[in-house]
C-alpha cells in the first residue's frame, strides 16, 4: 500500500524546465597565470587556463545557474541520495558550481599528482561545519556532508590559491543547475504554485512565480543581466 501511494504521488507530480539566457556582454575571463607557472600543475595544461565565471553559449545560453524552488523546507532526501563527486583535476575543481541537499555526501577525489587540501569554508552563522584536511595524490577520497541550507558554500585549496568551487545546499530536492546549453529541469514537483529562483554567482538572482499542474510540465525561462 505504501508503495502504491508513493507511485500515485509521483504520477501526479510535474516537471519544471526552461532555459537561462544572459543579457549583455560578460567580462573577459582572466588567465590563471599562477596555475600555468606552477612547476607541476602547469604541465597538466597545454594552453593557458582561464577563469570560467560566465560560461555562455553562442546565443547567450548561460550555464552554472542554480535554479530552485523557494520557501520549501524539511523535505530533504539527501541522506539517501547518491554522493556527488567533486574532482581535483588539472589543479582545478570539477565541477566548480554544483548543488546538493542537506545530508547528502560530497565525495572529493584527488586525480592530480600533487598534494591538495580540501577546505570547506561556510559563511559565518550558516550552521555548516568547517572542514580542512590535506589530500595526497592517490590517497582515499574525502567526504563532506553539509547539514544546513547555504547558497554558494565555498570550497578551496590552500595549497593552490586559485582553486575554488561553490556548492549550493538545499533542504529539499527541487533544484537544478543549468547546463552549457542554458537548460535545466526540476523533476517530480508536486502540483502547486511556487516562487522559483535562478541564481548566478556573479550576476545575481532573479525570481518568478510558477504553477505546476497535476501530471503536466511547466516552463520557466529566465534572463539574467551581466553585472
């Protein structure tokens, strides 16, 4: 009976999908000269590595935007969700922008032939714990589990000052990160009216109202202006 009820609940749910478009010309990305000049890390790149603050397609499609439903809490399925893999590769984090739920594991790998350290630096008062541990090349993965919601929680490597990643943490599963084509999809949203937010780490956030009808897909396109 419980399984039947869950199935019926999912059947009634709908999806939210859309595309994020950037308005304006983004600033030129900066060369990461210290990476290229590093005796070991520089050998891992044939070209000059650059920042990727604005990942934009030919028609303004904007990647790395965190899209989430607002004013929803206490519905995290994080403890049972698969771990998200954060790799240290080429002396950079991959991915540099991602999202998880509270209680969901972040597994950090070191695919480089150098020492890194995993330094999770929560905002003051966020409730998430500080984490700072060295990780040798070829050593076991590190695991970090955020317990509180936080937008753009910072991860960094103190050994390599140019290495950063940002994870947004939610206490519900209704979020997505836009891909290189600017598209996103939030699946299995219960019917109802919501406020939905699209947040870019550099360009800021925009919101709109949306209604998800039973068993139907809803569309939510966003335009974000360069700042």
